[in-house]
């Protein structure tokens, strides 16, 4: 009970003192009506801190300690700046007589609204700085304590810090105004110096500042920070039992500069000489400014109270609900396969004292078997890589770290205790992560693939337009444009189907259009007689069955509209790096299932070959744009993919598809036996399996 009491007293005392001084200052200067702004800042900071803890608990996530330290350090610097400005404004105002002082206060704290929000901001920072860290400490207490003693001790620590703030407020009200400004000014500067030194330490623990880390003295054996007196001195003066050079310099230089400026004598303007009363009329008495109406802070205070109550309810629910930890006690791996290392600390010794783990993500379970609260750190020289603070006696805290190969040290409680060793070895997962290309490496691939899709879509539009012209003028060869496409409509329909396969990796995501452009008779109850059966294959089937051109012309016109919509959607699509290989792999595998058992006529054989060629062309383009990146990340897979696509191309050449891509449109139709069809399907499937491995090799999530 004593340890959580002292920890929460330490966390709360600085915030309570600053809030108490601000409240007393408002009371002294006749601005008690702005007190609601103070309460609003307190409740907002508490509520949002509770929400942060609850939210991370619900997500089973961690607020990394380094990010906590960085947050506290930055807020600490802001608080030092605000407090310093407040002190020197108080110093300037205290030189005036009472009436002028009141006017100065009126001007500085106008009720236009800015003062209220400034007070809310100052109080919010003072409370939030300690609040965020406190909620994680309280979560550990609620989850790991079997009784109420630890929780009661924590709340008593908060209560005592609040009482100290109230005491400062009550005592300050009875002090003379000039004395109040002078004494509280000095006190705030000392508190701010401690905040500054603490902010410097936070930056070091966040890994931002690693200079001047030599320890000046170590008084942990005489007056440790977590002792009752050490906690009070830490809250009041920023006491640390083992400060380093950088922290001491920041503390001393700040006080040296600010105290000299604070006590530096200021010249007072000379008084105006007396003038005989007969020559100068008596000045009229200066009117006392009318009391300005209190700012309307009721809704703000009410809203802040609601935020606090909701945050408290969320925190209570999150802290008492069952929580699935990332690693069960005694387990060597977590549910998702992450290594778990349990380290017990007792009497300044880590057990085990020498740990070896693979590079990458590792979960550490720190069990405090000692009689005092402690923090556990992973050090790289003087730099803190990871840490976990405020681990109570008998309790366990978990820390997730991503480590690179190297030799590190572990702290085992006290600063002067022997340190443990941590060796991180190279792992396959780390090698894969290190080989992962940056996002910028895919910019060229994305741009090239996007251009490819738009170009091939334009070609499909031209083919469909040509097909419509063939059907519109079936007997008038002179009326047909010289567009470079086959004069035979059935041959052109097969070519169009193959062209669509070049777009299939991305086009299939638009189910409505894909279901019309590339519809298949087998998907309909009445097969090719079904009225809903439209698209390229419907036109090809009609031509093969000898249907009249005027019956097929409406289908071609509808196809033109669908292809135009497809072009617009593909042009607006946001392409992602992982989409290229994933879509190509799915398209290849799907194509392998659509190869018929045999093609008994040359027309059917031509349709199959054009279909396979389009599938190959799309996959080959995906390999070309990703090849430079894949060759660096996994040259073996890149070669495997090239070989599988080359084998598929060879199968097509054996069946009469020209090796020159520009001559594919002139492919002659030929019947295909079952073995030939099976070879094509197998080659498509093998290429799909190679393509399916690309995203994992490049570290891209599907």
C-alpha cells in the first residue's frame, strides 16, 4: 500500500501545486470568477488521460514507454515556458500600486474569452503531463492486485496531493499581495527548474537526447527517490537521487538566469513634482472599473465533467474486464509466435542475468520480486532503447520491443546494481524485414502499371468499336474503316476477349461490369439463350451459331457503354503496390480453371489461345514493373517467376501463337486436344503460385 501511495503522490504533487498557485493567484487578483476555467482544465485532462488508458487496453495495445517519455518531455518544456512567463508577468505587475495592479490584471485577464482558454490550457498541461503516465500505473494495479490495499494506497496518494494544492490555495489567500507574488514567484521558478530537469531526462529516455549522461552523484543509498521524503522533494524541487550532468546543468542554469532576472532591481519612474493647488485644479478621482460579467464557462465546465465521468467509466470497465495478454505466464512464445522472455528482479539482480533473443519483435515479462518499485531498461551504451517504469513489488509488467542485432545491457532495479546482458542475434524474420523495400521504391512500378492499364483499356475500346462497325456493315467491306483489326467479326471477338484478360487483374473488382463484359453462358440458367447473357462471349457465341448481325448489334452497342464505364473507373482507381502482384496471381489462377477440356474447332481454339495470351500479358507486365525491386529483395523468386511465365509463353508458341507480340492478332485458329488444354491450364496455375509469393517477399501486406 505504501509504494503505490508514494508513486501517486509523486505523480500528483507537481500538478496539484501548479493548480493551487493558479487558483490562489486568481483569488488574490479578484478573478475568482475564472475559477471554473481551472476546474474545466482539470476535468478535461483527467478525462482524456483515462480515455487514453482505456482505449489502449481495449485494443490490447501498448503506449510505448519511449512515446510516453517524449510526450511528457515536450509537455514539460511547454509547462516551463508558461510558468516562467507567468512569474515575470507577476513580477512586473507587483511593482505597481494596488489600483494599477488591478488595472493590469484586468488587461491581462480580460473576460473576452482568451484568458479562460489560456487558464484551461495551462491547467490541462499541468494535469495531463502526470495523468497519462498515472493511468497506465493504475491499470497495472487494478489488473494484478488481489485486494484493495494497493488501489487504496494509490488513491490516497492522489488525495494527499490534492490536499497540498488546497493548502497552498488557502494559505496563499492570507498572504499580502506583494509578498504572494514574490514568494510564489520564487517557488514557481524552483518548481519549473525541476520540471526542466525532468523534461531533459524524459528526452533521454525517449532516445532523443543522449549527451552529458555522466552521473554527478548517487544518493539512492541515503535518500532514494521512492522514499517518502524523496517523493516530496521530487515533487517540490525536482529531486533526483542520481542526476546526470545534462539535468544538473539545465536545473542550475535555469535558476541562475531566472532568479537573477527576478531579483534584478528595476528603476522606478520619478514622481512628478508637487504643484501649488492654486495653479492646477484638483484631479478628479479615478473611477473604479465596473465589475465585468463572468465569462460563460458553465457549458465548458459541464462538458469537461461529462468527459471525466465517461473517461472514469471507460477506465473502470477496461481495467476490470478480462484482458487477453500477448503472452501467457510461463509461455516462451505469444499467440502470434513472438518470443517471450520472463525476467525476475530481486535485490538488484536479474534472473536470468544473461539473455539471448532473436532480432525482431520480442516480448519481455518483468516480474518485480523486490520490496520496492523499480524500472527496467534496455540500454545501448548511455541510450535508453526501451523501458518500463513503476513496476510495483510482486507485480508484473509486459514490454514489447523491436531489437536489431547487437549487445545490450539490462538494468536490474537500482542504478548501482550490476547490469544484466542482452544479446540479440540475427533472425530470418529480421533479415526479411531489413530487406523490405521502402514505399518510394514502388513509385515507378505504380506509375508504369497504371499507364499500362490505361493503354490496354484504350485498345479494348478500339477493338469493341471495330466490332460494332463489323456488325453494322456485315456485307459492305468498303464501309468498314481500315483500323488494322481482322475483318472477320468472330476473329475480332476472340481478340477482344484476350484483350480484356490483360485488364482482368483489376477489372474483376468491378463485379457489375465484369459480369457483363466477360459473362459466360455457364453462369446462366438458359445458357446462351438467357436474355441476361451479354458481352464478348455472347457475341462470339452468336457469330459462331450464325445469328444475324442486326440481332447482335445491340449487344455490341451495350458492350461499348460498359467498356467506356470500365475505362473511367480504372482511370479513377487508386492503385496500391500490393494490388499488382496479388491481382495478377488471382487472375492467373482463375484463368487456369476456365480452360476447357478441349477445343474441337479452330474458332474455339483461337478463343482459348487469345484468352491465355491476355492472361500471360497481364502477369508478364506485373513481373516487369516489380522485377527490379523483387530482384533485390529475393532474386531467387524473381527468377522463378520469370521461368514460369516463360514456360507459359513457350506453351502458346507450340500451339501457333507468334513469338512476336505485335503479330498475336494474326494467330490462326487451331483445335486443341485435352492434353494441350491441360498443359496450358497447368502452366497458368504454376505461374500463379510463383506470383502469389511476391507480396510476402516484398514485405507487402495483402
